[in-house]
């Protein structure tokens, strides 16, 4: 599943890449080069980050599911034990 960005997010990222090059690489690049770099990052690096995020979320959810019986346990047949 390819990673797709909202158009506004893509524009902001292209602007950020251009600024990074200007400030840290002391080189001006245009929208085309910044967009190509963004596309490369999304296709080459993005899946690694995405897959790690999914893995982290799975571990988190599995830990929560394991705790369900402890944190949400409700004793059964408690009416008569609580009655005066």
C-alpha cells in the first residue's frame, strides 16, 4: 500500500525540504527537486517508518488486551454478598 499524503501536507513538506537545503546544505533547490526527494523518501524510507509504527501499535494493543481481564474484571454473583 503506497503512502499517500494530503496535497496540503505535500506542499508543506516540499517547502520544508527547500528550507532545509537552504539552511543546512547552503544550496537552493526548486519545487521539482524537493518534490522528487519527497517522493523518494516516501517510497524508500516511508514504508520502514510505517511498518515500525504498525509494529509498535500492535505491541501496545497486545499489552492492553492482556490486561483486559485484570483491569476490567467484574466479580460475578455479587448481589447477595453486597446486600445488608
